[in-house]
C-alpha cells in the first residue's frame, strides 16, 4: 500500500478535509461514492484477471 505522501494531491486534500471540516452529511456522501468507486474498481480487477 502506498504511503500517504505518495498519494495523488486530490486524495490527500480530501482526507485532510474529512479530518478537519467535514460534516456528518458530507462524510456519508463521501462514503457512498468511495464505496461505489471501490466496488466498481474491484469488479474491473476481477474481470480483467479472469480474462488473462
């Protein structure tokens, strides 16, 4: 897993925002979209792996 310093700038900014200023409502929105993106990326990895 990458170190925090090696992550893209926009990811680091998002994490800092969550740690400092995010409301509960914003946390739930982030959670929804992050979980959806992670689920889709996992599906892509498994589909590509099975094709190889």
